[in-house]
C-alpha cells in the first residue's frame, strides 16, 4: 500500500498544526487536502474526498464531535482521527463513543500520527460499531493531563466499547476502582449493576460463598439461601479488587467459571449462567506470585486479557495542580481556598507513597482545618511532616511479613523483567538478621549470652552470625556493620 494512492484530510483552525501535518504526510507520500472549519470538513467529506480524516475537536463554527455522527452515517468506511488539546478522559471516551478511529492528545508525536494513519488505511474496509452516543459528564471521573494519563485514557476509551476482561495494575491509592467504574459507567453494560468485591477484606473461608452464593444449610451458619456477587452483578460488571489475595482453592473455582461461563452456589447443584463482565485489579506482581506457586498461571491468562497499568503519582507529578484544584472544588469544608505556587512546588517535591489517595486526604484535611484562604508552603510542610510521622507509626503496626513482602516486591520491581541477581535468599536473611541481632544486643547491653537467650539460640551460633555478618558490637551494645 503506497502512500501516493491515498489522500488525507486535515482540519484544524491552527495554521501551524495544518502546516506541520501537511509537510509530514506529504513526506510520507500522501496527498493532503486541508481546511480550518467544520463547514470545510463537511464539504470535503460530502464530496467523497480523502481516505482518512484528521480533525481537531474544537473548530470555529462547530464542535467536531457534533459532526461525527453525520460523517459516520454518510461515509461509515471513513476512519476519523481526532486530536485535541482538551485532553481529558471524557475527550477520549467521547471520541470512542462517537466512532472515531483514534484519539491523540495535543501536542502529538508526528511518528505516532503517521503510524495511526497507516493503521487507519489498513482497516478502512472494516467500519466499527460506535455504540450508543453518550453526553460527557460535567464531573470528570479521572483527573490528569500528563502523558502517562493520556495513554491510560486511550486504552480505557477503547475498552468501553468492548466486553473484554481487564486487569488493572497499580499501587494502593492510584485509583484502580475509579478506572473500573469508568469502564462500567461508559461501557456496554452501563445499565446493569456494578458490584465490587475486595479479596483482601474477605476471610478465606467465606470467599467462595461471597462470589457464588450458598444454599440454606450449606455450612454452619447458613440459615438461608444467599446470592453471591456473580448473581448480584448479572447483566453488569463484577470488579474483583486485590485479586492477588484470592486463595488458591477459590482461584480454581473462578477459573472454572471463566472457562465454562456458569457456576453453582456453595451446596447447590443447579448451574447458573455467569452473565457479567470481569474487571480485576491488584497491587501485586502476579508473575512473581505464579513463579512462587501462589497464583494460577491459567487464571492469570484468563484475567490478563487487557492489562492496564496505573502510574503512581510520583510518575505523573504534572497532574498535581489539576488534582489539587479538583479536590479543593469538591471539598465542602472551609469555603474557597487557593494553594500558592510555592505550596504547589512543595507538593511536587513529595514522594507520595500513598499516591492520589494521600494527596486527596491532604487537600481535604487542609480545607477542613485551616481558615486561611491562601495555603502556603509552611502549611504544606507541617501537614506532610505529620503525615510522615503517621506513616512511620503505620509501618510499625504492620506485620513483619507484610514489610518483608513489600521490600521483596520493590526489589523485583527495581530490576525489571530480568529480575534481581542470584543470591536473593541470603540477602533477605541478612537484611532481617542484622537489625534483629543488633536490637537484641542493644537490649542486653552487649551481653551476648543474654542476647542469645533472648533470640532463642545458643551463644556460639550467635557469635558465628556476628562474625559472618561483619558486625561490630559498639559500647552501647548495638551491633553495626564494619
């Protein structure tokens, strides 16, 4: 398919955009016709011009989205590429709902635009079903204009037009349930229920009953029949949050349901059709869990049809001003407030371990307890400092296993797909053993006999470990690495 066989229509009221696109498309071998208004665009489309249409959303005489249904009716085979500086999640979703072939936020990458044009030409003979038009909501379900979020918006927009299973990955506080709700609220099952189940919050012995329901007398305490989440979500979406916390026996049963499309209640024998769209989410690395034998590989492939990775806030700090403005608008307490540029600058420096949820809590707390209309960096510093102290207390309250697990997952993540170098077992043992021995020695004032008794080991093995770990016992009794 050579470029000179095809004509591309470019419509934008910005002369520089039309010029840049015309030059790039011409160099690629395409013929280009251009215009600056919706009227010019409709004239070209009506005349049968062009094989692909590239248009801005906001035009001087008419919004391109209002024209898209007419274009699709007149020329259903014509791929339309929408570009916009109004790059919100609703722009992406509306573009998909109106039948656009692709949406690109401004400023766009020229190579990406050329790739989109090539794909559009290849698929021009396969017109898409746009689904029912829907008016954009005034309240945006997701906030952010960063490049990282634009990529997420485009994936979400495509997935609202399908019933495919989606797996959402992201740290706690990144907004995984928000994404799941957007996929439901703007998807084909929007008129059905949205039912969420957090695997980490359900006792292991009750997960199957919660998912599939149970019959009266199925187990002790089952005084009546109870429908499960699969039944409750019939015709809609079932959101399985923290899927990595699902026990293996429940994973096996869930896999069977996904394979066969039906299930039975606990204690029941009559099959029930599973008429739901599955969206799952996790903060864990499922591939590592599969390698460790803690997650079924076949279930992973059933769930991981369309993976979506939500970036942590530290990877999208450009969105912090928009997020702060949104949270201030929605906060009911304290009246209108404004964060100074210096306050915003301080927020940009923070690591945000709690991600967007941490930022939201901070903004709402400030809106509630401070009477100042203008929030400066001193208030931000004070609140972040208190939050850090609280986080340390939370870490102290967490179980040792949770802390070690988080460290190990972070260690794997830092080394990427290749994984960490060999010797991880010895390193983890050393990382845990060193502060343990040091704390025991500090408590006993450096008395190794008493420290060994406290640890529940003999004195000689303790001395060997002190030597092997390269520890020096200080006057305070605490041991430090040489």
